[in-house]
C-alpha cells in the first residue's frame, strides 16, 4: 500500500468466541458539536460492554453510538467496520 513501508507479521490465536474488529479512522475520529472525537477508548469500552452480541449486532451498536456522539455534525470521513467473530461452540459433530 505504501512504497518502502515495512510491516511486522505475527500469528495471533483466534479462539472460540473471539472477535476481530477492523475500522476506518472515521469511527474513532467522528466529532461532536464540541469538536470532541469519539475516540479509541470509547470504542474499546463499547466493544467490551457488548461482547456477547453477534457480529452484526455489534456493528449496529457501534454505528448507533458513533451517530449519537456526532449528532447534528457533518462528518468529513466514512464510518467503515468489519467484525469477524468465531463461533463460541466449535464442538465436532
């Protein structure tokens, strides 16, 4: 993506019930009328509080929270989310 950039590769275990959240900066940088960003801390807290939701429900909850935070303010960036969740029950048949 960026010429000359170097990236570190790692393997991270992805166990039953784990989820991966990928988001654009438009999520954390969404501003309210006081020009305050939604922020990473709010996103992390929201995900932790709603960990039991399905991936689709979590996306809806995050988008709703960002929209509520930014109510009435035209945003300059997109809000993009991808949530991948491994099923909690992976017992073999």
